[in-house]
C-alpha cells in the first residue's frame, strides 16, 4: 500500500479527515474497523479498507510501506499509542496521533509520536476567541493552512511548544 497519507481508525475524526484529504489529493488510505465509516471514506475517494485494528498483524497484511504521513485517530488513547508505535517501526516519515486525554500527551511524545490533543486544541481555540484573536483562518486569509494561525499549535496542539 503506497499512499502519501494513511489514516488509521477514528469513525468520526478519521473518516472525516480521510474524506477531506481525498478530495484534495486522492493519495489517501483509510483503515478502519467500522464498515460504514470505510464505505463513506471510499465514496469520497479514499482507498478505504476494513481492518481489525485490535491486532498488529492487520497492519502487516495491509503492507504499509513507508507512507509519508500516518494519522492514528481512534477514540482510545491506548490503542492510538500502540498502533502509532507499530507504524513508526514500519518507517513512516511522520506519525501523528489523536490524544483524547491531555494527561496522556507525554506518553505519545516519549514514544516519538506527534500528539494532537483534541480537548486542549479546543480549549486553546476558545481562549483565543475570548481574547479576540482569529481562531480559524478563512479562505481569504490562508494560503497554506486551513486550521490554526500558529504552526506549532497546529502540529502539537497540546500547547507544549515545538513538535
């Protein structure tokens, strides 16, 4: 499986991300254990496959061969950390994982995985909004990014600095 971006898991977040990226580039794979999420990602143009994410051998069967970016996005931090570590072994250039509990961010950082903490990112966005700062860039104001005005925060949304 040779794709620029591989998204693993995440019925809501992973599926939506796969759809968005497939619309932009088409070189996206989505591996998930929810049949409906896989069908919707496939309909959007992603190379989507149903995989049992509870076993490391499922990733072996899919033949992840050095993708540029792998995003692990399930709702379970333990699973995300394990899958992200397995993917790193397969020489992915960059591994990003959704962290659902801010207290788990350090475990991901220690494992060499870029964390994106949803609750901390949301709290930061709300704080910026309260202080009158632009939270999300509009199409008119953004040439490179759709989400955050701060590059470090976009990469590591736990607010901990450089990724």
